[in-house]
C-alpha cells in the first residue's frame, strides 16, 4: 500500500518544524547521557526505563515526520462526483473547483482539503481528513516524551542520590545545570501546550466539529446526528481496533469508501 509524500513549500513552516526537531534531538541526546545512563550504571534506574524513553522518542519523531509529509486530503482538480453525492458538494470561491461540504481552502497551501481542521505551522502541513490521526498521535507522544523528561529532570535533582562518579571532563557534566534547566523549560512549554491542544482536538472529534467550524460557527445551522465517540474516533483513525490508534507507522484506510478515497492511503 503506497504512502504518498506531501511536501509544502513554506519557509516559515520549515523553521517551525526545525524548532520541534531541535527540541526532540536535544532531549533524545542529552537526557540519556546526563540522567539515564549514569543512573543505570549506579543501579538507580532499570534498563526498561531507558528503552521506554527511546521508544517514546521514536514514536514521537515518526508521528512528526508522517504528519508533516502525509497528504491531508488534497482534492483533485477534476473530481468525479457520483450523482448520489452531488447535493453534498459545493463550489470553492477561491480556487473555483468543486469540493465536498466541510472542506476548506487553505490559503497557505493553495488548495482545498477535505474536512480540514486547521493549518499547523509546527508540522508545516494542513491537518485534514487523511492525516488528522497522525496529528493526534503527535500530540499524544509529545506529551508522553515531554512528561517523561520532566519526571526524569525532577528525580535527578530531588529524588535520586548524587552520582558517586562523574567524568568532569565531559561537556555534558561541565554544563549539567544549564543543560537540564533548558530541558525543563522546553519540557514545560511542550507538555502544557500540547495538553491544551490535545484536549481541544479530543473535544472536536467527540462533537464531530473541526477547529475551523468552531471558529466560524458555521456548524450552528447544520443538523448532524450525534455519533458515539467510538465511531467518531474510528473514522478519524481509519480502524475500529483501538490498539492500532497508537501505531504511527501503518497505512490508514477510510472506514467508508467513496470516490476520493479509492486511490489514496496515508
């Protein structure tokens, strides 16, 4: 099953993604070097704690890369509209192309996206029908990684005993305090920022409302049957198997097939 590569040419977005990658790389390199490996050698932490940190780091960066490069649901220029769905389509006033209702034109990307939630500069991509699940995974694993980092920073200073042996010639131990303070600062920003974003995304999925619809209040006049939360989440993740909701390196197949999903998989 193919995984189409979607790339947005936006220098501002590249800078934002670069900042996220820097924070991820910073913590992935320095936290094990400063805390996990020395504490493991002295018997304060187990090997499972190290493997858990690297696993959460791996899942976080995979979610970031896939959310940044996955097609969010870009509409083709000449879509074939089934007769049974013609009432569910409308003309975009910006690109003059037909699109399904609840689609939105992204001025930054220059095209319409199915069920677009918002354009996120931190992944340099739109969040739409086909990559919303990856964006949710990114929010979740970023919280896990930043929360784990904060716990380790706290335990290093206030719970664990001082290290008996250090190689003071190493850069990381010469500047230990500054490095860990920076790690704590970035961890706090990411953790609480992602908590708020993740909560708003969960509410949007449960109520079947996108961020754009909330901001424009355009869904007040739309009467949609309230779906069970399991169904709305299954539609976003493309599967009813809840364990698969947490796996970022898999393809997504929509639960309800239609013309615009026939050849696209994320």
